[in-house]
C-alpha cells in the first residue's frame, strides 16, 4: 500500500527517520509507535495515530517523545527504540531497546521496559537498569523483544548477540533470536533457547521478531541481513521450535522507490478482520514507514 508515514520535519525531538513501527490498537483506530532520530542521531520513541480505513491520513503525531534517552552512563543514554506493547490490567508495558556507545565495539544494546498508566500517552521506565542485562546466556547484547501472554505465562522472543567480527568496514555485529519466559513480565528466565538461527555463514543479523498466533500454529516475521536486508518468515507449533520459510514471507523489495533497496523491521497485526504489515524500506527508516495488506493466494 506504500508509505503511510514519513519522518516529520517540524518536530523538535526528531530530525530524521521513522523506524521500527509497533502497533497498539485503539477503539477508534491504531496508535503506531516509532523511533525517530534527533540531530545527533539518537533515537527516541514517539507515535502517530491512523484510521486504517484511510491510513495515509495521519490523525495525530506526538509532540514529544513518550520514551526518551536515559541519563549519561545508563544503558539507554544514546538512544531508545521501541519494540512491543502489551496491555495488562489497564497498564501498557512497552518493551524497548536501549542504546549506549562502546569503544571496542560501536554500540551496546539491552532490553528495557517502560509502563504507561494513562493509556499510552506517556511512559515511565521501571528501572534505569536494563530488563535483560548481559549474562552468560546473552554475553553480548539483547534487543527487540516480542511478548505474548498465554495462560498466565509471559513469553518473549528477543534478539541475542553471538559475537563481533572485525571486517574492512569495522566491527560487525552478529545476532539471532532466542526465547524467554516470565510470570510477571519483569523477571525473565533465560535458558539460551535459540528459535531462529543463521541459515548460512553470510548472515550476520536476524532481528525484530514479530509473532502472531493463529489457530493452527505460530507465525513469525523478522528482518535478516546478509549482503542485503530482507524480511523473513518462520512457523512453529509451540513457539519454541521453528522452521524457516523465508520464501513465504509474502513481501519483497519493490522495483523502484522507497523500498527498492531493502525491507526490514516488520510488524504484523490483525485489524477489522484483515492482516496488515508495517515495515521500513531504504535506509532503516529514513524513507519512512510503509503498510502492506495480506492478500489470499
């Protein structure tokens, strides 16, 4: 369906990019959280609202970020990128990724959590420390969580780093997708279960998992990167053991235009009986956020 949201030029808190769209469905439409970068390249989380009957008509854009960078020295002092919103007991749990700069490697990523008690208009971080810190299970980084609650169990699929390699272009990150569980959405048990792993030595980044549970199975869309950035797809019966079926992702780059070079960061959701996908095209969100609608074969 094309681009529905381009980075605004008149917001003081952001200058470029609209990346990593994340949907929270409202009674009157959809609130779509996104990550915009300021003039120093630091990401913060804001939102816009749309009625999917006319998605190109933006109803509202947040005048200020709802999740901002943390104090100097904290895990999210150089950026926050949104990932997933869960509504529980009238509160909204926004799982996000915190960015900090490194010396031996360019950056560190760790999962954080902010909670809203006013319907998602503003959020308060539950801690200045990360929700998923580095451990022996995840010694390099954690990022981009997707969270579902099933029978009282909070289930998370998240990005975990497996290392860095030195290349002619500098340090290259490697990460894939793991699984964790919780009883309250805050304390998480991680056992190192890998859900989506590298398919070949050419891949080095598998990111932004988005899971939909249908009647027959679980479906996951994600971004993967080798020489190019593409959207992948996998299926599972239990949400733990997955089969990659990237050719069935349902979307490819366009012949020309805003998403002709790359597609990444999918967010798939159902609304009004129709399945949609939000995603980014060229430049990791520099060209904005696009919308695609599922069409039966």
